[in-house]
C-alpha cells in the first residue's frame, strides 16, 4: 500500500475515534507508520488532509450510488434506489460514512469549496427539484428536503451500526424506513 493511502486510512480511523481537534497530525503519521514530513508532503496542512479525505470519500460514495442505484422510470423508485445504495455502502464502509457525518457537523463543511459542494449535491438536488416540479413531493426548499433526507440516512446508519443485526435484518430495516422517508417527502 502506498504511503498516501496509509495516511488516509489512518486519518479516517483516528478522526472518527477522536474527532478533528483531538487528532494531531503527528498521531496520524505515527498510526500510518510514516514520518511527519511524509504526511506534510502529501497534505501541507491538517485542513488539506480533512478536505481531501472528505472529497475522496464522497466521490466514492456517489460513484457507488450511481453504479448501484436502479435507474427506474418512476420517481419514487429512483429515490429509493439512491437511499438503499447509500445505506448499503454505509454498512460496508462504516468508518468512511461516520467520517462524512463528522465532517458535515463540523466547521469544515462551511469552508468547503462551493464548486465541490455543487459537484457532490447537484444530482440529488436536481432530482428533488424535478419531484417538486412534477408535484410528486412537497414544495419545500430543496436544501431543506436534502437536509431531511441526509439526517434520516445518518440516523438510520447510526442505529444500525450500534446494533448486532444480521445483514438480512439490516436490509429489511433500510427498506422499511424508506417508506417513512417517502411519507415525509410526499
């Protein structure tokens, strides 16, 4: 494994366990088995590391959703496909998903480049706009609907991560809770 990846893996683990402020770069370098200078070679500042990690994880999550969400004709089925795909990815990438939650609840979220924010959120926001325009979902601000969906998703993932359910039971809860989300949106 290359040194940059070792640093990213160590950073995810430590940020999720200790938070951003509780994780000095020296601890990340130590966990990765690299020198501090090596970490700073790839990421000049801790902020750069946090931002790069977030963009990498969100990009991989979005690619997974795009590849695995069924491209159904119906709006409800498209929303459900994305919901299911995001939560199935979260089950298999728990630390990465928890990192996204940590990032979104931190001040880092407010300084993310607006171009990057648009790149990460545009597909779902456009889909929500279409649902509003077609009078399928409630005519509420799109950013509010997005916040409600992500909050629901984060909460369910947190619940599932804290329990010892079988994969079958986890998938059943994910499917069942989509109907709760759909009722909220419509």
